[in-house]
């Protein structure tokens, strides 16, 4: 291993002398290091790979989809379309709540159609 390390060091030194590291993006700025101290050491590499690949655990992916659908809900003028979307959101919420064993206090709450219609009627 020592011989390999020496070769690498020589190549880095030669690249520095040639100025290959002079115009790198972010030069002169501090590194943005992520705090992964809460992740077990043996899982850090796998988590980093999944994060870089933009992969989410199924629960988080479902939460993300629910939030996106809720955002879409505000822009839908047609009441029937809004109702259909609320049903889809409620289904995803039910699916999310069934995925994990956790306190009912932490579960997502469903959107109730009548409450939304009443609120929209007031506006």
C-alpha cells in the first residue's frame, strides 16, 4: 500500500506544479460538509450513494407525493377534479399511515372534502 500511496502523492504534486488545480469550481470557498453523525458508520456510504442518486425511502417518497398533490389542489378550479384529487391524497395518506408502526399522533391526517368545500365557499 505504501508504494501506491507514494505514486498518488507524486501525481498530485505534479498536477499542482502544472496548475491543474488552479481553476477548480469553488476555489477559495469553504467546503460544505454534511453532518452524517446521526447515521451509523457502516451505513454512511450507502446513504450517501442513495442521496446522490436522488433516491428516497418509500415513506419519504410517499410524503413528497402527498405534499406535491396538496400544492396542486390549490390551483384546481373545478370542484369535481378537486374532489378526485382529494380522494387520491387520502388514499396515499392511508397507505403512508399503514406503512410504519408508529404513534397515531404522528400519522398524517386525511383531507375531508366537506370541510374544504365549506372553507372554499367562505372565501
